[in-house]
C-alpha cells in the first residue's frame, strides 16, 4: 500500500487503518460519531494527501480545460477555485474535481485519489491542443483543517489574513514556517475551514504546529469514516457512490457545473444538451428515514407497491439528526420533495421521504 507523510503518525496515534484507493489510510481514531461532532463543533484535521494533483500550464491551458471539464473555466479569476467534472463520451462522469486558477496560464486540478491514473490518462489522451500537463500527485501533500474553530487555530501559524480569503478562494504564502503553502478556503465537510497543499517533506512540521496551535480548542485527527458521514449530511456527492462513469452530471443535480456556453465544446456536450431538452428519466435525490433503519449503498429503493424505482448510492445514520439519511437515483416520478419511497432492507420495506439536502441545517 502507498503511504502519506502522516501514515506513521496515524499508526502511532492508534488509528484504525485500512486500504483506501491504494493508500494505507486512517478510518477512525476516537470513533466516527465523536470525530464527526468534533468537526461540527470545534476543529479536526484530515490527512487528504492521497488526493491527486495535476498542473495544467501554458498558453493552451484554458482551451484544454474548456474541452475536458463541464464548468466554464473562462469565468474563473486567478486566486479562485471551481468545482467541475470531466464528462465522458457517453455523458457519464470520469471524475469530479476542483480547478484552481493558480497564475495566468497555470491551473491546478485536484482529483479523487481512486481516479488518479484514470484521470491522468484521460487528460493526456484528450490533450489535443498541446497544453503542458504535469502529474504532481507524489510531490504534493494535503491536510484539511475543518470546523468552526479552524480559522482561529490556523491564523496563529501564518501572516496571511485568513479572514480575507473568501469561500472557494485561495492564496499561496508562509505557513508554520514553511514557504509556498497553498491555503484554500474549501472543504468537504460543510463545517467551514481550510485545505493546505505543501511539499511532503514539510508535512511533519506542519502537522506538529497545527496540533500544538489547536490544543486549546480541542483539535483532533479525523479519519475517512467521519469524512464520509460529514459530506453525506451536507448532501455532497462521492465519486464511486453517487457519481460514476454511467451517471450524468444532469442526473446528479450538477446542472449548475454544466455550462452550455458559446465556444465551450466539452466532451459529450451535444449528448447532455439533448438529455436536458428531452428530460431526465432518473435523478439523484436526498431522503431521510421515517421508519427506523439505516440505508446502505446498494439497497433497492421501491414504491408503495414494492416495485423497484432506484437504488441507494450513499446512506448512514446521521450523527447530528440521529436518523437514517441517504441519497440515491430514482425514476423522475418519485423525485418531488415530500414523495414517499421505501428502502428494501433484507426484505423489509422501510418508509422514507424525499427531502432537500443538506440534512444538517
């Protein structure tokens, strides 16, 4: 298994470790619920060094990104980040990602860990305009410091005024004595906070400084288990569950990152425009349980007559709400808010209702 600059630290702290996307990663430390609540109420630190990072450079960088991503990169100013996806030729999703406009003619793409090789091959094979591509995944580490007290903790360690970095914006500066750290007001928890990108050799110094600075605020390391429950409470999609090669961005409710603007001829644009014009046969919905039970990935969604109408893509017991919550694709007739649907749990039909995400208000 691959390691991150923090793998030995996780093991020394007693984390429950497991393979994820080829990496030896911490799943939990003090327990998923405790870690989840720590992020919602205080501050927690995620090792996300397994994520992939590609540089796209040169005078053809923008043209390349306009061809391979669904969102309109032409509107992205330097210093801002954008959520987007790589559509495939069939209208599905190769991956969802963030695009950072780092400098004029220089962009950073942050992709999912499980898709690094797939995404790199996709970018290289679709680079018909001669943009300069660099896979920097092994030369970049990342920590996500999330929670309402994240800014207070991190501000002790940098001369950069963090309050001046808006949501989905970033800057590069000194942090914990380390130079050239990307400080980004982004995250996957809905609890606020920052993501830091830096050279792997700076990792231990940065980790140590953050935990010393955060001790008065009760800072804790957080595993991938709580990362999943936190993102699900916000209704954020996870690639491999809610997004895949066979789900379109329109079906996934990502029409807002699919821009049919003039001159942007991204992969499968015509197909997705046709899908939009003709109407969708299924959509991704959020639902919460009425009956007691926990929906799980792969469970069938059925109507009152027991007929299959879809499938659960993500589900858990909400640590905040204390009820079962989930997401799944269903036939369009069952997508209206308030619609009653049922989850088939080992032959038992448990009632749920379609709601608007996020679940955590």
